[in-house]
């Protein structure tokens, strides 16, 4: 599936003219200066760029974790930027799934509870789908373990499982393999791609690896606060 | 232990004696009593025995004072002291605890190396301490001086003397070989040029045998003893600071009692020559020279422990030395009291008492 | 270099002022409560010791009459003349105008120096003391009361207890009209070994050995034990605070340590610097703590003094003297406690490799193994406690039971909470609920010390509260039983008593003589009371057990009742015969409870008592009358006989006084309750504050998955309350066990009587409410920080570069 022919209204996620700045000791830094980006349902897009170019910031805005200074974020036609705190919490619960470089599992819950946690919050818990996920992620033997007892690759697989168990329309992944060695990273990414396709989720993946970016449907660059092709 | 007691006890006998001097002078006007209602000695009063062996509660102070020069079988020399003081807060007697008389006992044993001291305090009227004239008994606690009177002679001719303290004690039997001696003018003993005086008599002729125990080990002893009896209400003048008192047993069997009352200007000296058969001759004040020769440290003070005693009219010129330099009586009012020996124109032994150092 | 490094270390506190405040408050509170309680105890003990040594010369052995009340003067003289170093005492109550004082006549010349209360500096002072005019040596307060009515010179001496006067034995003899007969004879220590035996010199006397401790101190031990328990508990809780604060500060400065080490600061000098830093804080806080403790003690002391006076008749001044010993002790506790609680952190610093990762991890991580070891230690301690409770004997073992029980419960608490949380987790299906319980369990290691502190303070509060309330209820009930007569009249002398005997029957329903003597029973001197044969006793007297026909046998004169103390301590059983004086034996027919009395006591028929002690003082009477008429009769007696108020006591006011005493006790216990809870609450606050620093990474993922910050904050409050609630539930059985140990073991060992235990759930509610407020307060600040946390701070958790 490609972007060609799709109008903005049909897009799953549509960011237009997003501006975001941060206050630092030296004054305000405008990190995003009018970003436009569209994502179709079930599409996978790699977001590349140099360190500090604002990739993570963009991802956080898309995930409803933060608000833009200006610009519009539409998700299925709904203005995410206009939501209040509760609305954004509901949005995060139901519309998006987040995968981070640091895995960010819940330390007090075991693997099984971690995987089903988001799905249950989102009200989309599905035993069969979860069993399939666990099988495909190879986590069957680890279900009663706690995060601190897992390796990095195992933890990231749990994090992916947790995100996809909820079948969110949009998966946002921020360098999910950045903490893993290359072989493990490739395997994890392949799994993630194939699973998000099975789940029918779109994927916005932040990475600075062109090799990994090549595995996705489309690739965009963030440079000078704007998206460049 | 007892010394420690003594240090805390607060009766200051000599303090009372000296303190009384300040008010004593104006009482001496033939009225027979001083400002505090105490009787004062009168010249010419005839002492009567055994009555006057007993206490005189109308007078401020009084004592029964025995010193003994002793010798053990192995030739070791010792000294023993037994004293009972009476001190009245007010004249007279009272029933039970209301009795105003305070009694103080001092006991000591002196050897060449050590000096043992004990003190006892007690109230009159309750039986703890007191003196009865006939049959004679003087006591404080279990320290006693009992007469064991022969059929004839004086009440005090045979006396049992006992004292017991934590670390020493003695039981001596005293037998008089002569009569009582009245000091001064028939027992009226002048103590200053201003006329202060006391009643004073002695029994210097005791022969002693008995036991002295030190640290629980009894030693049989023999020797000589001297009893002094004195009572008064204001024996010292206000400027008098203390006294040096000698009792001497001469080789000839004669005895000498000599004292020097020190005052701020000089000294008042007095002596009594007692012949072997008990005849007394008071010496003129100028005829007696008492001269300190050597000082020693005792009880933290410098005390003259060796003396030259001269009575030119009798051709006496002797020097005394103590058995123990440190015969310090660490009692509530401390003083020096110990056995001495003398050589010179004659030799012998005796006791020296020094107060006010 | 060193100075610069030290400044670098110290700069940490500029960035974390709250942490610094926590640390300082922790040490300060610990020291304040500890030294405050110690100050109260020290003051009270000093005053008992002073009273006992001064009033009773209890540091010395004494000679007392075997029969009767007095010793003839001749016996004293006989002892002295036998060489005994003894000193006579005449004492008794004497009224100077409206004021009653305990007059103690001593003989200054023979009084052993160990017991000289005052030392006349010279002979003139001595002369004043023993002169006919007399001299009363009294405390400043007593001097103020007596100055217009004494009729003799007063001399003020600070060390003398109030309402007592020392005087010469001659003056006491005259005032008390004793005609020379003595109350007792004091013996000096170190008597000569060669003395004749007492049996030969004075067979009419018995010797009573010197008490190593004053009676009053023993009697009030349990009260002071309560105070000490509170103080120590608060101290331990304070140390928990210090432990968590230093642990956190060290943890957060690991990067600084590493940098300093790489810059060439030796491990030795860094440890030294940290030690200096922490001791500096301890010193400052210690001084603050001792000062606060002093004010705390000053504020509490009047209440304590009133309690002690009312409950035990112990006279303790209501004002505090600043004693150097507890100044020093307070400072030492502050320094030692701080050193102890920062030891582990310092140790870790010493063992940390130069290039240790600076990654923050849980500052007080506790593995499952630690939990299990703690639980095991708790179980062993609990076993020891149970073993001691049933197999041990003696006061020390009673305290052992207490200590082991408290420690055991503290050690078992984390395991108990962990189990409870696991159970709740297992019963939840909702994802958020599961996470809530699981996450609460994760916090447990970081909070367990604070929770242990909370458990201990709650348990001690419940335990002591139960004891005091049981005591009050039992005591007041017992007073109701025992104080049956409407009025109690005491005549001043025999003549007046005779007039009363004549007058009273015409004006009342019944007149019950209450006469007593001191006699030798089973080797102790104790009171023997005679009671009339009257329904007042038959119907009301509180008997614990007895033979059938008890009162008839008492009335006939061949039966005696003994109190619980005699029964427990001497093992006297009903049916046994005991001797009450030479040649008078009776059968024990019953046991009665006699709370608050440290000594044994016996009751016999009045006629029998009079027959054996014909000369006993017949001064006291109980009067039965219609209660409505009692106040009038009281006035009538006062008018008719000119008796002082205090000689006619009505039952109602006696009970009122007792009640007032208990109110004081409750006020003091209540104040200490609140204070210890406050410290426990602060420990909780400190722990939560510390934890809140490491909470963000734990909470951010949950937030990212769509849970609002507000909900997270509410869940944090719920978490604290859940832990508090579980701890409170755990504290109830521990507190009740504590109360049981206090009532059934410590009390019996200390006083010889056992109180029934009563339970007061309403008190727990009150306590629970106070603890609830404390825990809500403790969680408020950390949660408010969380609820308003900037999303950027949460986002930083997800940042790639950290």
C-alpha cells in the first residue's frame, strides 16, 4: 500500500505544520518548525534524522504524551491537540501503542501481566491473539518472570508484545532496537513489522539506521525542524 | 573510718573554747558567771572529792584526760591517750534529748611508726555518754574509764581504761602510787595575765599494765600514766592562739607539768614542780623557758616537735624528742598529742600536747 | 584540595534542602523524645532516690522494733555502749498551723556521714541545730508554707523533699511528745567485727538490710518503663528516618564520589569527610533535640508528677532541673544513633569501586531472601518471647518477653504485608488493580522500616492504653468495693478518739473502727488491720478467693485475710496458719485484692487485734450513713471536734481524687501517644519522599499507556492507606499481647498483683483516626508533587539519552 491517491481525510494520522519549542538555559529552542506528516492505516514509516533533530519529540506529540505549540494532529479525523488531559489519556489507552528504547516495562508485573496490561486497559483483551503473540515472540517460557530477570532482547520482545496485544491502530516506536546488538535488533524489528501487520496497526518507527529503515514501507527524514523526503 | 567520721563531725571543741574567750573577759567581775550564764572558776574554792571527779554542767567545758607512756615486753615504746570532753551548749542538765551537754571522746595509740586516732561524739541525757563521780565511771559508747575503788584512798586510785576503734584498742589498768595533785593555787589554775583560769587537778602517779592491740594483735604493756582533770568556762584570753603543754616523768620520780599559752604578743608560761612524794611547787612565770627546737610536718602543718625546757631555779635544762613526729590528732578539732622522751640534766619521758597550729 | 572536595560533597544539600530538613528533623525528633523521656525519668528517679535516702536513710541498714511502734531510749544507749555505731531517729507527722509535714528528728553527732543530708559548716550551725530554740531544715517550697506558722527558725536546703522537715532529735521529741522513745535506729556501714550480736544486746529489735533501691522507684517502675518504651521507640523510629535520609543522599552522590575519587581523593579521606559531615549534622540536631526534649519534658512533667503523686504517693517536683547527665546522654544518643544508622551507607561507599555505575537503583532494595530471613528471625524471636512468657520468671524475663515480642512483630511485618498484598493481587482481575497491588508490594522494601516503626508505635499505644485503661477500670471498681463507708474520720489523739466513739454512734448508722498495727509476718514488717464484724465488709470487701465462712472466722479471731501481694510473694494459701506476732497464730481464710500497695497486708477481727495489741492507736473510723446526709455530718464533725478538713474524708471526694489522678495519667500517655505517632508519621513521610524520587520511572509507562496523573496520585494515596491499614490491623494483636505481658507478667513480677485485662476497641478507633491523619499527612506532599508533575519530567523517562 502506498500513499498515492489517499487524501488527507482518509489518513490514519495526519500532522500538519507542527511547531514545538523547548525552554533551555540559553533560551527557547524551536525544535520542530512546521512538520507535516501523514500515515495511512497499517502503513509503516521510518522516521530518520540526526541526534537532537526532534524525532522523539515528534513521536511524543503523535502519541499524545505532549502537546504541540501550534499545528494540528489529527487521528482518524480527531484533533488530538485539542484534547484535555483525560482525553489524551484515553487516546493513549485506546489509539496508540508505544515502544521505547529503554523498554519501560512495569517492574512490579511479571511478563504475562505486562503483556496483557495495556490490552486490558484499552478494553481489547483477546486471549487467542495474546497466545499467538506470545508464541511468535518466543516468550512462552518467560511468562512468570519479572522484567529485571530478562535480557534486553527479551525485554523488548515483551514491550512489543504489550503494545501489540492491545491492537492499537497506531504503533509508535522510538529506536526500539537501539539498546540491542545488531543481530538481536534485526530479529526484533522483523518480528515487530510482521506482528503489526497481523494486528493491522500502522507503525511509525524512529531510527537512524538506513538499513533498518529500508525494511519499512516508506522513509522520511527530519532535518532543520522539517520533514524532508 | 573513724577519722573520716571525725572529719565530718562538726563539734569544734577547741573552737568553742576559743570562741568563748571573746565573751569571757567581761564576765570576770566577781559575778561568778559570764554573759551566757556559765559559772566561772573562783580562786580559793576548795575542791572536794569524789564529788569533783564528776561533771560540772554549769561550766562550759570539762575534760577527763589520760596519757600513758608504755613499753612492750620487747622494749618497744608506745603511747596511749584516752580523753573525754564535755561541752555544754547552755549551763545545766536536761531530761533525755533536752540535755544540753555534748560529749566527745578521743582515743589514740602512738608507736614509733604509726599514730592511731579515733573520735566519738554523743549527747548527754540519753545514756550514750557521761560521767558519774562515785562509783566513778566515765564513758562514751564502749570507751570507758571505770574506777575499781580500793577500800581506802581516792575513788580514782584504781582505774580500768578501755577504748576500741576499728583498727586499734586498749585495755589498761591504772594504779595510783601517790595522791591527787592540785595544780595552780589549790586547783585554781591561771591561764593568762588577764586572769582567765580553770579548775585543774592531776593524778600523775599511775602505774600501768594492760594490753594494747593494733590491727587485732594484742601486746602486753607496762608503763606510767597521767590523769588531768580540768573544767572552766573561759580559759583563754581573746588574743591567745593556742598552747603547748608538757607532762614529764623525771627519772628521779619527780614530775613536771608545764605549759605555754601563746598569744599575739608573746606567751604566758606556767609550770608546777611535783616532788616524788606529791608536794607541789608552782614555778614563777619567768622561771620557765619553753623553746621550740625543730619543726616537723604533721597533719599538713608545721609543728614544733622537739623542745628545750629550762627551769633555771631547779637547774633543769633538757631537750625533748617525740616518739613519732606525726602524732597528729585528726579529730574534728585537730591537734598534736604524743609521747616524748627527754635528755639533759635529767632524763625521762612524758607527753606533749600542742594546739592552735 | 580536601576543603574543596568537602565543599563539593556538601553542595549536594543545597540542591536537596528537603532531604537536609528530613535528616535534621529525624535526628532532632529522635533525640528530643528520647532525652525528654529520659529527663522525666531522671528527675523522678532522682527525686525518689533523694526522698528515700533522705527521708528513710534507706541506703543504710536499720533497726526496728519487733513489737510495737517505738524503741526505748535505753536500748539505743545499750547499743552504743556495746560498740554499735548507730544513730537514733524520731519521726512522725506534725502539723504546723494548717500544714502537715513529716518531721524527721535526727541526731547529728552520731548520724553516719553516708546519710548526712546537710552539713553545718561550723560549730555555730551545729549549735543552732541542736539548741533548745530548734531549727527546721526544709525545702524552699516548704519554707514558704511554714514561714509564718513554724514558730522556730527555718533553714532552707534544696535537696530536701517538700512537706518534710529535718530537725534535731530533741526538737522532734518535744514536738511529737515522744518522751525519748525512738522511731527507728540507723546503722552505719562498716560496723566493728568484734561486736556482740544484736540478739544479745537488743533482742527487741530486728535489723532491716539496706535496700539497694528505694521502694518508690520499684513501685513506679512500670510507669517509667512505659515512658522509656515510648522514648526508645521514638528514638528507633527517628533512626529509621536518618537511615533512609543518609542512604538516599549517599546514593544520589555516587557520581560525585566517583568523580572525587578519580580526581585523587583517597577513600580514607572521603570516608572521613562523609563521617565529619554526618557527625556535624548529628551534633547540630542533637543540640536541637536535647533542647526540644527539655521543653517537652518541662511540659509533660507536671502531669507526670501529678500522676506519680496520685497513683503511687511519690513526690516528684513539677519542675525540671537541667541535668548535665541527660544533656550528655542525649548528645551521645544522637551521635551514636546517627553513626549507627549511617554505618551501612558509609560501608557501601568504602567498598564501592572507583568506576561503579552511577545508575540509581532502589536505595533500600530488599530481596525475597532478606524478607525470608527477617521472617525467620521474627519467628525465632516470637518463640523466645512465648518461651520466656511461660517458662521465665522475674522482672528481667518479663522485660525480655516484651522486647522479643516487639522485635518479632516488627520483623514479621514485611512478610505479613507481602503475603497480604500477594493475596489481594491474586484476587484482583482488573489490570489496574493487579498493577496496584503488585506495585504496592514493590514499594514494600523501601517502606518496611517506616511501617515497622508505625507498627511498633501503634502496638505500644494499644498496649499501654489497654494497660492504663484496665488499671483505671479495675482500680475504680475496686475503690467502689473498698471505700464503702461514707466518711473516714481520723482523731488527733486518744482523748479525741474516745469522744468520737461516744458521739458518732448517735449521729450515724454505724461506726467501723479501722485500727492497725505494724507487725512481723513471715519475716517482713507489714500492716495488720482489724475490722469490725459488719455487713459493710461481708458484702463489699473484694475477695479473690476464700474458705467458706470467711467472715465468721475473721470475726471469731482465728481467721485472717491476706492481700494478693502476700499470697503471691510469700505463697500463703488459704487454710495455712501464719504467725502475726509472738504467740499469735491465725489461719488464712481468704485473699483480697489490694491494688497500688507494694507491701503485704493482713486483716483480722477487731477484737482479736485489740486483745493482742491492747495499746494500739484507736484513731481511725469509717462511718456509715445515708450518702445524702454525709456532707452535713462531715460539717458537723468538723464543727463539733474542730478537726482539720483533712481528718474527715468523704468517700465521694476520695473517688474524685482517684479519678483526677487517672485523668492526669491519660493526659500524659495521650501526649506521648500523639508524639510517637507523629514521629512514626514523619518516618513514613521521609520514606515516601525518598521513594517518590524513584517513582517516576515506575509510573511513567503506566501514564504513557493512558492513566491520568490524577488517577496515579489517587492510587498512590490508596497505596499508603492500604499499607497503613494492614499495619494497623497487625498492630492490634501485637498491642493486646503487649498489654497482656504488661498486666500478667511485668505487673505481677514488679508489684505482686495482677490486673484483669479489659479491651477498649473504642480507643483503637481513636488511635486509628490519629494514625490515619498521620499517614495522610505523610503522603500528602509526595503525592501532590506527583499529581502536578510536569509531563516533560515523565517524558524524560522515555528519552533515549539520559
